[in-house]
């Protein structure tokens, strides 16, 4: 397996976060005596990437003595709005949106604002009622993964895109990938919405249908995250199709294992969830300790291309 690191600045970005966390964990006198209470709300805990990001955030926060409660609504945005209202009533120090589309939870965000509870986000989107969203540079992730697929296809052919527009990050990745394909003269045969939860099954079913209807016209498959890429890989394997490369985004363990098999799944972009979670923790700690609001509404961190040996 080969890691291609395009962003040397990642180390420079991670260093101040690590120093901030070290200072806090070392018993900085500015840390309040009372336990910091955080509620993390998500509609996507079934997604491996979301779970990893929230697990990282929880581990870092708990190492600082924080009390963290995680609530998952399993894709139900109405329940997510209600969860925000319930969390605001508990008066935590902050609420964290663990992925999701802010435009679908305006009622929840307004309830937090009315209760003077700051809201931060990981891998979500920007909103006037969110203090800061920390995410990967999703446009670049889309561009990197699309270019990797183009290279695997030999620079020509037609692709299928597996997307999920309700997720701001996946939507941005798809836009980046779409522009890259267009610039390279690659035809997008179909764009399929992938359900989440149930992304692997949803993508596998869609890919089975596409194989039946499109046959040899498919030259490659772009997955907006690793689960759809895995579902597409399973469909291709079941159909005995070995010459159609698949790429994903996230760098989850199961994706890396598939890449090592030298099958259809050829590449993914590994997101740095430790850095993303650590940045959110640092921003919350700065607000609690110093009353300092984030200077940006969105922080974008780099990802790393992971490919198998050709």
C-alpha cells in the first residue's frame, strides 16, 4: 500500500492543536473546576467515518475530564431537531453536530441559540448558528479521488458516481470530482443517491442494476465515501467484473483491507479524524477558558491519497 502525502502543512496544523490539548491536560489553571459537559448529536453514527470522528472527539475530551453524551438519530432529521431541543434544555457547555446538514435542523439550531448554548460541528456544514465547522477539504478530496480514478482508467472512459447530497461534505466531494471528470473529458454515465444508514447495501443494489443495464460501458466507479465504494466492489466481484476500478473517500480499515486484496477497490482518501476532532476540542476549550469565539466559520484540513500497488 502506498501513501501519497500532498500536504506537508498537515504537520504544522496538527502541532498547535496538540500543544493546546497538552496544556489543558497538564492541569492548566484556566480549566474550570466544574466538569465540562458536551452533547454530541449525529444522524450518521452507523457510518464508519462518523463513528471514528466522534470516538476520537470523545477520547480527547474525556482525557481532559469532560463529560460527553453521544446521541444518534439513525438518519432521522426530525429526531435530530428534537435531540437538539432536548440537549439545549440540559444546559451543556456546548453541543457538537457530528456530521449532518445544518439546513435540515434549523429548529434545533435555533433552540440551542435561544438557550445560549454554542454549537460546533465536525464534518458538517457552515451556518450562522454554528460557531465553527471543522472538516476536511472536501472539494480537494473529490478532486484527488477523481484524478486517481482517471489515472487507473488510463485517462479515458465513463464513470458511475455514488453520492449522498444531504451530507455537505459528500456534496462538496461530488462537485470536485464532477469538475475533475469534466475537465479530463470523462463521461459521467449515472449519479446514484446512496441511502445512509445502509450505504453498503444501497450502493451494491444500485451497482448491480447498473452492471445489468450498462454492462461494458462502465470504466470506473467513484464512491463519495468508503461504504458505497465497498458496495460497488461487492457487486463487481459478484458479477465477475475485474477491469473496473473503484475509489472511495475516508480511509477506513475495511477500505484499506480491500485495497490490499488488489481487487476492484483501488484507492481512497484517508481523512485525519484525530486532527479534526482535536481542532474542535481546542476551539471549545478556548471558548470555555477564555470566552474566545473561533475566528473562522469553517476550518478545512487535508487528506491523504492511499493507493494499492498496480
